C-alpha cells in the first residue's frame, strides 16, 4: 500500500447522510466528475469504502 490512488466522484450526495457528505468532502472531491490523487493508506481506503457508491478509484 505504498502507492497512490486516483479517486473520482461519480455520484451525487443528494439524499446521502451527513457523514457521507463529510467523507466526500474530506477526500477533496467537489463536483461530480472531479478527481484527486491520494496516497494509499488504510485511512483513505476506509473513507473510500464508506462512500463506495459515490466514487470510483484506481491504483496509479
């Protein structure tokens, strides 16, 4: 897990819980279609798992 992950927001947060909205914001994702390259860590993997229905990710 020493690499990086590219996370892309694919879904809307309308109707999601407050915690899910905060998690998407914490990942640094704004509008749908926005992407961010993050360091691969257990914390990032856990955040992605919490909002897996809203994001897509790939190892870079």
